[in-house]
């Protein structure tokens, strides 16, 4: 994780897996992108752990699509990255929701997962 390209590749790898699961309405696959003890704050009350993440994504409507842009990346430790992104969630039947997303990624047994996820609405 020496270069900015390495960091960007790690973050994009995790977020691409997450996006594919969200776009495909695959809540268990979305939850698998997170650590077992992940703190998750979507636009509803927060939850901790994969079951709550899966429940959140299960409640999302079919046709939901996420488009993201990576804005900033910081190394927190050898096995932890902070990412700051803009995400647009589009729907088939309502206006797009634009959010700022902060994630903390953790490497566990050589794999990267989201350990913390927090969104805030943006204009």
C-alpha cells in the first residue's frame, strides 16, 4: 500500500463489490463486503454487524443503483484505510439521493472489508 494508486485500487475493489451487490439487490453479498462487527449508518438508524447491513439492503427497492466517486483516501494504519466518497443512489420511481460517504476499510486475513460506513445527505 505504498502508492496512491495502490490505495485507490484497494478502495475501488471493495466499493466495486459493494456497488455490484447494491445494484443487483443482493443484500447478503452487500453485507459480505463488511466486517462482522461493522458499524453501519445509512439513512436509517445505525446497526452493527452483517445481519443489520443485509436487512438494510433487503429493504431497498428493486432498481436501486449506486454511482460513486472517490474524493479522498488516507492511510490510518498498515491494515486500515479511510475513504471519502460522493455517492448518488438512483431509483426507478423517485429522485436520486446524493450522499457523502465515509468508510473505514480494514484488512482481515489478507482481504479488505468495510468496518465503518456513514452517509450524510448532500445537495
